[in-house]
C-alpha cells in the first residue's frame, strides 16, 4: 500500500513525496520531525520470511557502516503485516546514469575521481569483518550530490562474504548485463573481485557511453570486449589498460583488491592524487530537474522481486571460464600426443645398438660396455671410480657475427674440479674432445653451490625457499605475513634481497618494499622506500648496491640503493611519458646494466652503464614481439632473454645475443625443445640454467638443465606456483 502525502509513520516520519516505485515497494522523501532533517524512507511490502530476512540484513549492513562515500541507516521499522521500512540519509543530486545521458561521455579526470571514490568505499566494505560485497555496482547506483560528492548506494543485493570454504550469507541474486562478471551468473563463488569487475564496467560505460559486452558471453567466447580506446580515443592507454584489467573474465587476472585498482587509476593521471574520501567531481547544474532525481531514486534503486537463490556448493567453487577449460583440454591432448611421439622415438633410438650396431661410430660404440670389442685396451672403470660431482663443459670460442647458438660437449672427468669456458657462438659442426678413457656420462647437479632460491605459494601465500639439489630438500627462509618473492643473492651467497608484499606472480607489485635477510632466515632488515612500489631487485657483483624497479615517480624506472646507506638512492633511468624501464641485471664486472624498456607498447632489451649513461637498445625485434627478463652469463659474453608474441598468444621461449658485439641487433632463438621456459638464471660457473616452466604447460615449477639444453631436471613438484629461481652464488677466491 502506497503511503499518502503527510502520513505520519511511527509517530516520527512524515511523508513528503514519493521518489520511486518498484515491485517490492516504494521510496519516499520524508521529514524526521524529531530532528527536523530530510530523510529517505525505503519500503519493503513483501513479508515472506526470506524477503524479510534479506531486508533486515540490508538494514544491519548499512547501520554498521561509517564511510564518507556510503549512506547511513538510522532506523529500521517493522509494522506487522504492513511491511518494513528503512530510514536512511537522503542523497540529493543525480546518479551517474543520468550524468552519462546528460553529457554523453565523462572526461578522464571525472572518471578517475569517481573510480577512486568507489575504490575507497569498496576497500572499506571488503575489509569489514566479515567482508561485505556490494554485487550491484552500476551507473544507477553511483550518486553525485549538488556539491560534487560521490556516494555508492543500494545494498539490496549485498552479501556477507566469509571465505572460500564456508557457506555465505547471500542476498537476492540479480545480474545486470554488461556490469555483472561471469561468476555472478551462478557459475562460481563471488568475492571482492566481483565488485572490482562491476566498477571497471561502470567506468568503461562512463568513458565510452556504451555498456560493455556481457561478462558471461565473453566467458563463453560468444563475445569479446571492445578495447576502450577504440570507443573513445581520448582515453589514455594507462587508464584504458587499468579498466580492462579490472574487467578480466578470470578473477585471477583482475586487480586482487580495490586499493590496487585505485592506485592504477590514480597512476594514469598525476593530477588526481588526493587523500582518501576527498574525491569530487563537478556538481550537477542548478537547473537539474527534480523529476530526474525521482528517476535515479534517493540512495536506492527499487527493483522487481527476484527469486532468492540460496548459496550452493557450486557457488563456492573458483571461477574457471568455459573457454579456459576448453584450452586446458586441448593442451592436455597435445601434450599426450607429444609424449607418445617422444616415447616412440626413444624406443626406436634405444633399439639401434641391438639391431644395427654398425650405424654407431666406433668411439660411441666404445662408450657402451655391452657393444665394446673384447680386445679393447681401454681400462675398465667401475661405478665407484666415477666422479660424483665433477663436470667439464667446453665450447667453441671463435668470435663471429653470425647467429648465436649454444654448442657444447659435456665430458665427465675423474678430476675433482669442474672447468668451463662458456662463450657461445654458432659453429658449423660440434667437435668432441677425445677421451683417453671412455666412460659413461654422469648426471650431476654441479652449477656452483647446487642450491636454488625460489618463491612458492605452497603455504597459501608466496614465501622464499632454498632447494638443495644434493639432498633433494627445500627449506623455507621467509615468513612474511603478506608474502615474499623475487629473491636476489648477495655475491657472497650469505644474504638475499627480496620484496614483500607478494600475493602471486604479478606483473607490477604495488606497495611492495625491499627487504634483506640472512640465508638462515635471521637478520630481516627493511630497506626504506618511497610510496608506490619497489620490486625486481638485483644485487651488484661488488655487494655494495642493489638495482631495482620502482613506480615512485608515477611510472616504472630503475633506481640503485647503497647497501650500506639505505638513504642513498639514485635514479638511473628517466624515460619520457609512457616510456618505462624495469628488470635490471648487472654485468659480471658491475660496470653495466642490461634492462627492459617499454616503448611503442612492446618490451625491448637495452643496455647502459651502471651510472645511467650510455643508453643503447641492443635487441630490435620489432613491434610483434616482447623481449624481457634478461640474464647475463657469468663470463660476461652472452645475454639470454625471454621473448613472447606481442600481437597474438604464444608460449615464451629463450633468445640469446652477444653482450660485447652490438653490431648484430637480432637475437637468436635457442632450441631447447621445452613447452614453456621463462626467467632463466645462470649458475655461478655458467654450466647450468635454472628456469621456471611446466612440462605440460600448466603448473609452474622450477627446473634446471645444462646450458646445452639437454636432460632438464625438475626441482619442485608442488601443485602450487613455484617461480623466480636464483642460483646461490659461490664466492670467488680472493
């Protein structure tokens, strides 16, 4: 029953006018006669147990909230069978939906301010105990007051979120096409990233004037998100990238919390740096028609009844898009075919000594005991006489400008000291060093110390571990409450520098800082840093400095900090707007730094002196490839780096280029015959490479192998992510 004008409700609230009507009731503007203030009165005429419970939940949620961008609830009235009423702040002004209709498209500055204000509100909601999800963010639920203040309204679909394993207290489920992420359609659980998607879609619509493609349709591969800059070329690339990341189909690809999304929005426009709760936009015009206020409704939008959907076991499952599931199945089929082909080829090769021994060269037949002639003069060597941890690797070393390719002969010896020369150049043929006494090959850990530091999320959040290859064991070094990753060893192998917080394998670590810790887990020391985020540390060969990437200036640049005086920080790169530098790696003598520059939308490999002078691009791969994660060989002759396709999807592979001859600016792809290989790291002696990858292209683990690319050895097998490998160095003798 609609309340008439001047009706006195609960002997206190006098109805002034109706603001809006819907299937569940009406919203009125009223006057609190006790306090003499204008309030909004929300009505619920559905008295069934479920709707009454949901309405009470909304009252409880709002009554306990105190935030400058959220309305307040001051009373909850139950009038028997007549219905329930919620008394809340009257939010005058226009909603974002009407502002979009009035202006067409918002300017970038206003969109950033609205997004930052909403991120503040969401960060507040998501950090309540228990967290609160809004689940219905859209332009109609963003209000702008006559003084330009911004409010997030309508908690009719709010949900109290416990955690990923417990049941949830769920409100009525509704999906707004274009603004709801795919998991909200009942395919998986909703969590704080659900609100981040909806806010991203709201900002997309505000900047383009077009509702984005529906999330479920995108998840089913029936639609693709039109790039924001294709709809509005005035939007900056950084802002468009932030909004599109927030709208990723897979929640793990979005910003993981509202604070990170806010930082990305503010990073797109330097003028928008303000304190929390103080983001405003131009107020509505004075002639703003009151009837349009009624359309937007004061602090809540009335909806038709939506059947309540109780929380189910399906809702508590993580979201995986159907397209991703299909790709996983296709990848597994491809891997099964490759594995079958490899086993068949291996069986064919193994049968050669038995059925066609004449094909094998004489010196190779001599290395196979059961094929060696009985009259041979070669002395027999028992297994106990074989070396256990010695390895000699020799390479051809003729300087050349031809394509670089590793050519190596691995020769087990009986000496106790490994030796190596590691200049890698292309050679028309590989020459094996003659052996005085042929012996069977031995698989050895070698590689300097035989220990690899890496990050793993096996405990729930990434921490630093050290794997000992000899004992096949791992020890956890860090126990940071917000996670740790990206370790880099001091040259004496006694300490390491790492970053925290680290929640996973991210591209940019906002709010991260540098820390130093002893190898036994003691002596944790924080390096004083500036706001923004410091990550990708690299310890200098002399042990006195640490190079790292920072976004303290508003974009990624490389800095160097003095290990003995953390206040001595020097910026060594200064790119133009949108030209960013990152991923520094020192030359073995400490005189140069190879690093990555982002220009023209792709990543490139550059080189500079350690003081920031002499900048030079050393790899030119064009605009179709991203070159990144460079690693310097211990002898200073070679730089390895990863390459990916920039315009299509492809697995990462490893490239090489000379570190001394810069006349050839084209890298050479190394044929390692691996499904994925990324983030390679040389051992101290240059014999081995550690890397992160997966045998099936799925789970990320740590591996190592000889630099020739043969016989990769798996270091980790945990189903969780293992990444950022770094060999523990062996100090050079004085």
